[in-house]
């Protein structure tokens, strides 16, 4: 009887999703808080839009630069740790063998079961180092393009998110009306964003939408209150 081959599908874009979440969430909340805070102090939507565009530009650059530096730091940390492991494997192989054995022991394997695997692994220096990096230190080799991709993803998500709450101020001439529409579309965007994030990451989409609305709404409200107090 023919059998359908077993296919496993795992989500592998967690880093990209994380960058989108960072950029989009800030892009939705910070420009909204700025525009809402200015609404009570400035009657002209033109001034609010100008300030909002300036904030989106500055915020996207700052967030993108932060993502770039964070990814570069991860790559440099991995390189330094790998160099340290290379030295330890070369200069203290017996101690490193013991550490490999301890890793297998943590998974429930006995010394007799682990011994042939340890010997085979230690006969391949590069594989030995890769094993120690992943299972002893918990480090994965970073993508060399990760830093630039992270910067562009975060900055792009911030810009996309920022234009959502700012859009009504570009359409309506009355600042108060624009504020009501801005709040509505921001809440809707947070819900849609949370739902899609849940779909991509494999979690419950409705729960993701609710969590994003609550967390993003709380952040936006807090920022709005502070902005209004300052203005």
C-alpha cells in the first residue's frame, strides 16, 4: 500500500520576524504618540505631518543602526568564541573530550554509548569545534549578510508602521478628526499585525492579535499621555 511521505514544515524565519516586530511595533506607537501629543497643542495638521515625517526618518535610521550594530556584535562574539574553541581543542584536547562526553551525558547517554561517537567526532577537528559551539555554548554561525538585512528590515518596518498612524493627518485637515481616525487605524493595524505574526510563527493568530493590541495599545497610550503632558 503506497504511503504518503512524511513532510515536516518548520518556521525558519524567526530572525526576520523578530526584526519586523521590533520595527513595526515602534513604528506604529511612537509616531502615533507624537502626532497625538501635538494634536492638542498645534491646530495645523501640516505641522504635525512634518514633525511626524521627521520622526519617522530619524527613528528608522536609529532603529536600523541599532539592528545593524546588534547583528555585528553577534557575529564578532561568535568569531571570538570559535577562535577560543579552536585553541582549546588544539591545546587541551583531553579536557575538550571530557566536555563532549558531558554534553552527551546531559542527554541521558552512558559513557559506553557515548565513547565511539566522541572518538569519531574528535577525529574531525572542524566538526568537533562546530559541535562545541552549538551544544556547549549554544551559538549558531550567523549569516554574514545578517547585519545589513537586519538594518534594512527594521528600518523598512518602522517606516511602514509609521505611515499608518500619520496617514489620517495627511488626509484630514482637522487635527481632532485625524486623531480619532489615527487611533482607529493604529489599533486595527496592531490587530492585523499580531494576527499575521501568529500565522507566520505557528502560534494562535487570535491570541497574537489580542496580545499585540494590548501591548501596543498600552505602549501607545503611555507614550500619548507623556507627550500630552509635555506639550
